[in-house]
């Protein structure tokens, strides 16, 4: 199970061989490794999918790619490369449309495996992603990371969830002291102010969604690989302490949305770490630094726990909540397997993870999903809400 065969033409949407209730495709890519996809639907109904690709995460040849599925068509376009800094690993793309109609592509850019060196960059398009403006630094403070989309409140605030990869002087980042925060702009993205989520050490990839009652809910990935965490807010700026939900987490990314009917749809790995299982020392323990950072010591753990790396990243599960995130009674797996991720190596095809999912509800009311498949491909899947409960 070290490799897989891509069915029919790459990028061609087709009915799944083992499940007539879903459509799927593997996106075209020129890269050995492909990871961290992100979906966005344009006003005209086109779908854009962004991800990062190259040799291996943390290597400077990692860049941002975007492909398009035009409305009504069944063939994803070839991938377009939209970043090219040969000194930094460019990761975690996020695409969103601002209230003024501009299309933003934002992503991180870090030195090797040092997430504490990451800065956030952006490019803006005014023609639906046909052409893009110059690359500019958005958040320049080192260690700011993104993964999830912003929310735009009725008060006119732009709220961008971030997480902070913090280390003490002389330490090597391993994720032991990461926290979540929101960057808030009250002037349409011109200036930003940071607001930390209280008691959020270990809670990252903050994903915010508005609920039908006007409040906001956030779900988090856990560095401790135990549970998905949750907090709530009335304004998307000031948040309650994150608390564990009933759902497990394996220190891998999640994403959820509020559907048109008020239900929540969450895509994630239904897996937590086994404390007695084999683990990695860090996410980047199988690459060499491309620059000299001197002698760095292992990062201390200020929370009494250390980040757990290497927990299997499978199955890939879709879950529903009909009570605002209090319970998640309906679940169905999209992919099953051993989820082996003790290495990120794609050259030798050693990784077998399903991870970093993204989900949106389209204008057609269907659920559009994409995720990492063995770190070799990005897989796209389309289902409807009723598929989950069959």
C-alpha cells in the first residue's frame, strides 16, 4: 500500500468506483509532494483549489499552486504556480473573497522546518484569479501561521484566525508552546490588531464559523493529539477558553462550515494518539536545515505536555452537528487506511496519510471537499449532506 494508481484522466471528475453517491477527482500536479489544500468558490460558480507542492514540506522548493474547476465542467485545470521564493518553504494557502469583491491568496513562508520564522504573504486578484498582483508581506511578525479563512462580521470587522509558533531564544520549534489568536481589522484590511484566545496553548488551526443565532463558534486542532477543542464568542474577537469536544484529534488539521440549514459539517481524522505508540521528535525530523541557525536545544514544554507528532492520519471522516456543535452524532468515513505518517517522504512514497481537509458548501448546496492523499496527490470529493447519514 506504498503507492496508488490514479484512475482515468488526472483531474477528471467521475463517480467513485466503490460509492455511487460521490464524485471525485485527483487534481493535476507537477510535484512529488502535495499537501494542505484549500477550496474556495467564486461568485460565478467556479471552484478554486490551492495547496502547496514541491519535494517535501520545509524544503525551499515548496510553493503554492492553484487549480480551477469551471462551473458546469468536469475537468480540473492544470496547476498554476503562484509563489516562488527559493529561500523559504511556502505553505498553508488560504483563498477568500473580501466584502469589496477582491480575491485574496494568503500563505506562510518559513525557513526550513522552523515555523517560528514564518511570515504571512498575500497576493490579490481583481478578475477572479485569472491574474494576480505582486506578492506582499501581510503579517511580518515571525511565527504567525494561518490555515483557516477569515470571517467578516455585520459590524464591518475583518477577523482572521491565526496561530503563533512561539519559541524561547535558542530553542528549536516543535509546537510545544503554540497558541491561537485573531487578527482584527476595522478598516477593510488596512491595519490589524491581534487578540489572543485565552488559555489556548496547544490549540491551533482555529476555524471560526458564524451560527444562525448571530454568535460564533471555533474549533481547534490539538498539539496534544487528544481531542478537537471548541470555544465560543459573541463578536468573533473575544473568545471563551477552548474546551475538549467528544471528537478525537491526532494533531492534524480539521475544517468545518455552517451549512445553509444551520447544521455544521466537519471534515477531520477520527483518531487520537496512543500515548504508548511510536512518535516522531518533530514534524520536520527527516529534512536538513537549508540555513545555519546555530546549535538549537529541544523546545521546552510550558504547558506540562509536548506536541505529539506521528499519530496516524486516517480515517478521513465527515461529521454533522445539528445542535451548534454540542454533539456530532452523524459520521461517515470518506477514506480508511493505516494513515502512516512517521515520515513526510514522498520521493520514496513512504507516507500513507489522508490529512489537511478543506470543505465548503457550494451554490449547488453540495459539500465540496479536498484533502491530502498520501502526500502525493490532492483528492477532491463531492457529496451532499444526506450522504453522511446513509
